[in-house]
C-alpha cells in the first residue's frame, strides 16, 4: 500500500492524505490551510494539494473521500472536489457543515454518498475503512482504521481525551487490530508541550464560579458556535447559576442540527434566541434564509429585554459588537473568552475587547485545546504498537523522535510504501 501525506507533515491544518493500492485510491480529509477566526468560517485562501483526479474540471481518479470532522483545516477545500467522488462524513457533522455554509456563504458543503457510523465498516475497492468516534472540539469526529492488501493503518484525525467523559476514552477502549503497520498521528500540541491541559468539566466549573461571582451582571461568552462540548458546558454552568441561556440565530440553527439533548431553543425552555442586526438583514435577503430565521422567532429575545435583565448568559461572536453597543446596562458585565488566544490578535476581536474594557467588563480566559497532549498521544501509540509512527498535523514532527518509538518523518507529497 502507498501512503502519501499531500499536506500536513510540517504544519497544523490543511490536512490531506492519500492511501493507494494498484486499483484503488482514497483520500482522508481535504483541509484548508490557516484556520480562520472562527473555525466555522472558511474565508482564507488556500492552495489545493496536488492530488491528481480529485478535483472539479479534471478526470476523476479518486474512489472515495473520507472526512474526519467538520473543521475547516480538514474539510475547507471540499467545494473543489469532483462531483463524482463519493464523500463519507458523519451525518451530524454534514448537517453542521451545510448549515454553516448556508449562513456564511461558504463553498464547504457536502452531499455525502454515505455516513460514518462508529465501528461500521465501509468498503471501497481494495479498502475497508472502519471509523471510530473520537473526542475532539468538533462534534461527530472520527478516527479511521483502514485495511488493504493485508496491511492496516490507523489515522487519528484530530483527537484528545480531556473532553466530555463518556466519549473521551471511547476510542481507547476499542479493540484495535494487533498488527498495525502505520499510525498517522496528529501532533498539534508538540509545539505547546508546557501548556496545562484542563478538561471540559474544569472549564465548566470555572465558568460557573465566574457566573456566580457576578450574580447581578450579564455574562457574555465568546466561543465557536460549532464547539458543541463547550456550548453544553456553558449552558450547564448558566443553568446552575440561575440564568437563562441566550444564543444567536446562527448558533440556534447549528445546535438544532445536532439533536434534542443538546441545548436548543426548541426543547429547552431556558434557551432564548438573539437576532444580530446585520446577520438578520442579510439572511432575510437569501433565498432560503427567511425560513431559517423565522423558525425560532417565538423564542426571540430582544435588545430591549436584554437591557432590562441581568440574569442571562449570552454567546457572542466577533461580528456582534454593534449589537452589544445597542444593549443597555452592560457596564461591569462579565466576559468569558473561550477560544484560542491567537484569535485575539484579529481586528474584530480586538475591537470587541476594547469595547469591553471601556465598559469596565471583567474578562476571564477559559479555554482548553481540542488536541491531545503528549501523554495521550503516547497512550494512543501504546495501544496501537505500530510498525511505524508518522506524525502529521504538527509543526514539530521531529519532536516525536525522542518520545516515541519507530517514528518516520515524511515530507508533503512523498510516497511511502508499506
Ligand atoms: Zn485539525
Ligand atoms: Zn479539528
């Protein structure tokens, strides 16, 4: 079997891996480089990886494309894929991706040939692919165990074990094959080895403590709308502290794709919906936008009502500054910044934070990575005991050499035969 990492051997994001036998070629992920401000948006330009037969306009020569999860650095370039290439992705992941595309106008949307179901094998030519649900900051994310020509490859996708308890150890409890020829393992955190990794539960507890400490003030949370684990934690902290939970109309549409048990305005009485001014105006002009906007209108909370109450926690995004500026009584409110700190350097977030400072808001930073620290990565390697470990999705592949056995460092587009 041939393995080509088209992109991701020396960078985080833009992932694209090809596995090939003589008769069959499959691709794992088609990511965009440089994640954007919010991982649900895909506004950055990115070169297409050099994969012959994958794209629109040429002759199709790829038998299937498997998407591990909906983050832009794994799926952002999917709009360029030849329409005859069958695509496999988790069902809820596809729904979230497509809903995001409707709101952002992104081309990253899918019409899958089939859905990934944890533990259920999919056959494509010489290949047999078994997806396993993993813990990551994207909902409905998968690792893959792949068989062909009596060889076996494991691709972790993006993975961690410090998220919601039930899921965090699920992958590690699977009986993986005894002989694994190659482990393609993500190494995002190899550049941040000193970072203390908190669990999602710890983040939730800290959010709760903060909400209690500012009892008579509104709380705002800046987080990605597609980080469902975080959203659930924030909702639980909100509920425990006796507040109502407010999400914007985009987030309401996203969470309603996921299912009834995730906090959403339909089935949770204490969840209300805010309609940001610019987004609302734009969406009402879109052909299908009106319906998406109207479906939550009975759960609407107005700026006026927000200005009159203090017992709420509201999710906000960097595009909502002008909305905040039109809500009364925000002096001294609390802000939980719950994303990667690098995004704070962007102009829109900078402006939002300046406004918060001007309004004497107290800002705290509560975030934990979507990626595994070294210990977890070592656990994965141990449970696979692979013939070779190929680091990907990392800026520091060489740092694996000291900490893991059988490491093979490869370059983008280099073919390895196993
Ligand atoms: Zn990634
Ligand atoms: Zn990811």
